[in-house]
C-alpha cells in the first residue's frame, strides 16, 4: 500500500463543482472528469487515459476535505 500524501491544491472553482467528485491529472492538477458518482468519474477519467488520477471531493457546504494522492 502506498503512503498517503497531502498535496497543495491549486484554486478550484468550488461553486462550479459543489457536491461533486473531481479526477485531477497528476502534475498539472487539471480537472479531467467530474460528477456526483465517484464510480462514473473514475470510469470517465479512465476512458480519457487517466488510469490513476488524483481524486478530490468538493463538499456541498463550506466544510473542506483533504485530498489524497
């Protein structure tokens, strides 16, 4: 099992993605897929060639999660 890392995230438009899961490209942290169902977000990212994206959950409220890479 890989050790989890806390990474510094670039600004994300949380209003645009509120309540969604984001799949982010390693290195650039570009959003490559997003949606409310994590399984679907992972499938979309994989279809685009991103087999191991960074996953970030955007809360529905102002509570923040920690992103794990």
